[in-house]
């Protein structure tokens, strides 16, 4: 005959949740997550270009080349509002402009409330973005997170992308990509670098949206 504790444990495990009975009370292990550390990771702050001839630099990012915020459905063959709906992309995304290489960089400090857990090696970071390009062309984007100590020395990196034309099925669209990495104990800040590379054509059609970096423990 099964005990009440056995029934409780069996029910909990059947749902994929570990329950521990302590003093007659159940304690459930939970994952704690931070807010998104990235500012304007979705290209929604400020003006967005209505065509390939317009450049609207993104706020909160330090850029090289011609990184620009572009409206979904803008003239010139950009990703459509239907693609935005599929990836929860909002009104705009980042594109590379009229140059062969564009970059956008942003450094975000680890929140003070997370420093002790980071120092104990108990924190992971989840890097996420939607990446894409134009039709069958190979223009592409990557996002790299650089984990830095208090002196700016790099401790580790994690990259997502690129999304190839083959992965997109030759269709103009953005696709979600994600990676998880253990945050080094000495990490104090994280620098994100978006690199957009033109391989074909006149416009750098590398596309990026929904950039996020979330801590969890």
C-alpha cells in the first residue's frame, strides 16, 4: 500500500516537477529569470526606415557602417508584416544598410542583485535573436555575447547565427535562434555585437530582431 508521501511524489514526478516533503510542507524548485538586459533589442525605439534609401540608426547601440531600423513591409523587398507576426517582431527590425559590413554594439552590466549568484557559478545566460536575409542571397547576421570581468577582459563568448539562405528556404524572412551558456564567476558586464555582412547585391540585407539576453538560475 502506497503512503501519502509516495502518492505525492509519484504525482509530482508524472508532471515533470520534483517535490520534496519537508516538515509536512512541499518545496518546489523554481527557475528565476532576470529581465532582458538588452536595451532596444527589438528596433522599436525611434524612427524606422520606409525604404532601402533611408537610414535610421538605432538608439542605445554604437554602430559602424549603416545599421538601420526598417519597417516590416518597407519597400525594397524587406521582410513582411506576416513574418513579424510569426516571430512577434513588432513594427521594425535591424538591417545592414547600403554598405558591405555593419555592426551594432551594446554593453550591459550584470544587475547588482545577480552578482552574488554569478560569483558562485550558479547563473546561465540565454542569448536569443531572430536572424535572416533576402531571398536566395547569402547576406547574413550573427550576434555574439562577450562576457567580461571588471577590467574588461573577455572570459568567454557565445554566438548565434548566421541563418543561411538555405535555412530560410530561399524566402525573405527572419528565424529565431538561441544559445545558453554558463556565466563565468568573474563576469561583471556583457557586450553584445551584431555583425551584418553583405555577400550579394547592393543592399546589406542581413536582418536582426528581438535581441535578448536573460540571466537564469
